């Protein structure tokens, strides 16, 4: 119980609210770029925050839920997209305890989204004029595009932003309430 008190301070709750707001606003502002099968959700780079502070799982999950309300794929994206973000964050928390590598931790949401999003798209378009049949070819094409978009946003753009901030801004770890992995290898 004491650990939960330390994770969810007033400052941590406020930062989770800011993260949820940033995630949803950036996703919605990028429009179709965020919601197509070749999605480039720049808000996904915020997933890297979980590497430093596990409590940000809450803000990221809430932000994804809010953003997915505007998705073209309806309830399927709201449920499965949000659950994918939650699971990816939890796996990043566990993984980063043992392997302190930001780049490899960033691959977790890339892979999970690449696996789940094609099913979300197929289910979300079923019975419409834009219906996409679930074939092996379609699945792997969507898998590849989703992975590429996630990889660019998290492991290239996000990684560069986090590297730059940590090297140039001495208060970076303090400002994100980093509770671990401040000694990791880039």
C-alpha cells in the first residue's frame, strides 16, 4: 500500500492527466495519420515514459482510450486499442526491470500494436463498404505498416527526443518523476 502511495502522489496524478491529454490531443490532431492501418501515432512516443516511471501507464492508457473514441473503427479500437496500450505498458514495466535498454523496451508497443491493430481494423470495417477481408496477405501487410509507423514514432522520433532531453536538460529525469532506469545504456 505504501508503494502505491509513493507512485500516485499529487504531482504524479497531475502528470498522468497531462500525459493523457497530450496523448489524446496529438492523436486526434494528426487525424487519419493516427487511425489508418499505416498509422503514425506520434503520441505513441510517450510510451517511453513508462520505462522511467511505471505510474505513467495510467495516463497513457487513459489517453489512448480518449483518442480511440474518435477512431474510425469504433468500439473495437476503443476496447482492443486501449487494452493493447495497457498490456504494452505493463510489459515494458516488467521488461525494463531486467533489461535496461530504452530502445528494446520501445519495441514492445511496436510489436503488440502490429499484432492487434490489423484485427481491430478488420473487425471495425466488417459490414461496411470499406470492409477488409482477413487474409494472410492483408494481415501481414497491415502488420508491417503498423509496425513501421510505431517504430518511426517510438524508436526513432521518441528515442531521439528522449536522448536529446536527457543529455541537454539536467532536470529531465526529475521533471518526469523518474523512479528507475536513469542509469540505463543508450
